[in-house]
C-alpha cells in the first residue's frame, strides 16, 4: 500500500521544491555569468599591431601644429580688435581737432600750438595702429596658409591610418567572434553535462522520495541551458532549436502516456479494476454484470473471468483483485 502524504506536508514539499529550483537556477546563472566574464580581446592591441607608430606620431604632431596656428590666428584677431578700437579713438580725436581747427580759421583765430600737437599725436597714433593692423593681417594670412597646408598633410596622414585601420578592425572583429564562440562553448560545456546528469537522476528516481529534488535540479539546469542557447544562437536558429526541443519533450511524454495506456502500471490497473467492480462493471469492457450470479462468472461481452471460487475458502471471489473478500487470501 502506498504511503499517503498529508496535504499540509505536500504543500511544504512543493514550496521547498520551488525554493530549491529558484536557488539552483540562480546559482547556475551566477556560475554562467562568471564564465561569460572571460576577458574579451582589447581593440588597442590590434590597432598597435597594424598601425605604423611613426604615422600616429605624425598625426599627433600635425594636430598640435594645426591647433597652435589656429590659436595664433585667434590671438592675432584679438590684437586686431584692440588696434581697431585704438584707431577709432584716434580717428575721433583727429576729427574733433580738425573740426576745432576749421572753426578757429572761420572765426579768424589762430589755432593753438597745443591743439596742433594733439592733432599730430592722434595722427601718429592712428598711422601706427594702422601699420600694426596691417602687420597682423599679413600674419593671419601666413598662419591661415600654414594651417591649410597642415590640415592637408593631416588629411593625408589620416587617410593612410584609415587604410591601416581596416585590417586591424577586421582582425579585431574576427578575434571578438572567436572569443564569443569560446565563451559559448565554455558555457555549453558547463551546463549541458549538468542538465544531462539532472535528467538522468530524475528519470532514475521514479520511485525515489528524492524525486522533487531531482526535478528542481533538472528544471533549473534546463532553464539555464535555454538561456545560454538563446544567447549563443542567433534568433532564427534559436527558434528552430526551441521548437525541436519542444517536439522532443512532447513526443517523449506522449510515448510514455501511450506506453502506460497499452501496459498500465500495476497500481493504476488495480485502481481501474477496483472502481469497475465497485460500479458492477466488467473492468475490461465496462459491461454491467448482474448481482445475481454463480460463484464463477465470466463477462458475457468480452469473456474475461470476473469471479471464481477461492482456492482457500471456496467462496466466490473477485478474480481480478488481489485478495479474497471472504478469507483475505492472496489470489
Ligand atoms: Zn467484459
Ligand atoms: Zn477465500
């Protein structure tokens, strides 16, 4: 007789099994995460291997040069701003002095020597500032020509670097693909044996009381296997793999159900026979047998022997049940 587990205990077993599943799934996920942390190849290594260091240095030098000449242009333009404002001031002074000079001549007064010298001074200041402004203009022109030449050289250097960078990038992306494959292989190499072991333990544990533990172990490893496969295979392959795995699981389940239907388990067979006898029906074909019958009785529909004389007490006993109802002897 199978031992009956109380409902409360059943629920405790179920919830502990679920907790075990969650913890195992978590543990496996951490382990897989650590495997995934294997250091990927560094891009800089590939760039160093393929790029000419002298060319890189030249690019840096040209960049510095360009930045310097652009900075100098900005400085010269600031100088020009200052010169422009001092020229404006000198021009205003000159205008003022000239106006006063004209006014004095109109009024018949001789212009003062002081005013004459102020005018001369303003004129000198204006001319000096104009000269400096022109000089700054020439310098800016030179600097711009220089910057133009440098940026042309820089463009050439960058083009050469770009040509060298393409094989470096190709080599890097190939190394990255190889790294991804290696990580996937490590992960699968870790999780597949665990899943196989868990499945093996589970299928072997049919009558074991530890079955819920193995089930939790198997489901946790199956979940992680699915996640690894989802990460490893591109979406279009994964969908085929997932569907194939689903078909295999359903086929395995169906084969088991069909097998047990064709050849029922002893416990299931006994249950079915017990219920049929209880309902006064033939367990094989469900023909209702009469309550009035002899000690020996065969089903008139299918010919199965349903009652016979007990070998111990000779009373009529159920032929398809294990014990005699009168003396209890096993049949
Ligand atoms: Zn029958
Ligand atoms: Zn008996």
